[in-house]
């Protein structure tokens, strides 16, 4: 049997590998400080759980739904996004997917074929690189540097664009670095893509966790004919604490959405209808709860920064939403540092090479899934750690 070589070229999924290191720590599982994965560190709202339970018991939840997503959810999310951005976004411009990873795969499939290229900011979200590799699409790295807070530069991107490039990806707030791209940077990248007639794929998974007084992340939905350039992605998983239900969304022009629907119809991987039904009242009804969670995540970011100031040699290069990218102080590769930290101190961080970093100096920290007490314990755990 010969497997697809594009599949064989992808790396090993990193989360299970790294969690295997932590499993070897002799301490109690409850004392582990697992900062490896972006998992909500608090439960769903009880009304959401009640709505999920009620919806799951209906005949409709066990039936096929629209390939574009349930109509009521598309309306609710379009109305919400229109309010967030002060723009008019229609339900017909909204498609519901089985998670934001699927949304990215569908966008990439719609825009590029094997042999084409898509520009991705590096360090990159490893699932983006893995998806493009499996599709035979070149991941063209747009370098983001610590000295610029890991915010990409227009000039660097312009050098990468040629006839093979079909799209450029931005992830903000960023995974893995936590970097939050200023609105003018996002809009300048939109102008670049419009000028070169390539698509801008904007992944806004962590949009709901921006800092206080951040304002709208961008003004792109106010642009005339934005659908000719922009495809926006979103995940309900973090904002509503339902990662197990795999709920995402694509915002695209109605014409492009109809074409993208062919991929959705072929894949036949529709989101769970019970989750779609439960989200309809949750989008307007849980706005205050989501705001409380946004404040809590920003408080955890502050607690993490405060803790790391007490850790000699460690440098927080960027932080935002769920993530931080941190420089370690050791003359060793980040993978070796992360492995030993997990086994000997019960702290799990992900080494930067999982995200395409080749320096060996950086770690990704997913601080959002740890409470402030655990974050405050980091200086004591890291004290006197050596390789």
C-alpha cells in the first residue's frame, strides 16, 4: 500500500507527543501546569449546557442540515458580526463549518490547488502548515521577528508574492505568538492583497479576547467589494467553551460562498446540529458572560507576565489573547528544554520548532487554560532549573 506522499510529509501531531513528556512527571496530575493547548480554563455557561442538552434530544438534531449551516445560526452570527464591526454582513455571506481548522482547509482548497502557494506568517499555527502540506500547496513563510513583536511587515510579504501565490494568511490575535496586529497593519495587508489580486484569509479565532479598549480589530467589512479579497474565519470553541463540538465560521461573498458550498457538500462533515441550535440564543444572550471571560483571560495574561518577570533569563517577547511566545535562557534547543521541564518540573510548554521556528530559542505558552494561582507558581517551579 502506498500512502499519499503529501500526507507522509506532514509532521507528527505535536500536542500528543508533548503531553507524553508531562505524563512522566512523578507528581500528582492535579499539580501539573499544562500550558500546551488552547483549552478554555472555565466551563461553558449553564444556559449553554442546558440548551445543548435540550437540542440533542430533538429529532432535528439527528437530521441532516443545510450544507451552509443552519439558517438561524447564520442569521445570529451575521447580526453579531455586523454589530462588532459596524458593518452590514448578511446571513448569505456566512457559512458554518465543523471547526475553524476545517474552515481554513476549505478556504485553502477553494483558493489554491496542488503546486500553488499560500503565504503564512511564521512562526505559524502548525495545523495550517499541515493542512497545506497535505493538499500539496506550498507554505510560503512570511518571517515575523521578535524585535517587531512578531507583527509581519508589508515589505517582507511583497517580496514573496509571485504567480504561484493565491492567498496570504493573517492570524490575529496570533497563534502561536499572541501578537495582536494593529488595525492599520491588517488593512495594509488587505490593500496589498487587493493590489496583487490574491485573497486575504483572516483567521480571527481569538478576536473575542482583545485587551480593554482595543476597539474593532479592523475596518475591512466597510470596504466596497470586500468579498473580492477577504475571507474571514472564526471559531466558536473558545468564546463559548465548546471545543468538543467543533464549530467554526467562514465569512465570504455570497458568490464565493456558493462555490465554497460545493466543498462542504462533498466533504459532508457538517457541524453538530445540537450545537448550532444551542448557539442561536447564546450569541446575543451571553454577551455579558463573554465579556467577563475576556477580562479574566486578560487578567491571566497580566498574571503570566508578572510571574515571568521573576524568572531569571526568561523573556516574554509577545503576549496576547491565549498565547505568549517566550525566549528561554538555556544553551540548548527548545525541544530539549521543554522535554526536561515537563518530566522534572511538571510544566508543559510547546517548543517553537512545532511552529516552524528554527532558532531553538522560543516556547509557546498557552496561559489561558491555567488559573492565576497556577501561573503564580511558575517562578518557584522554574527556580534553579538547569540542563
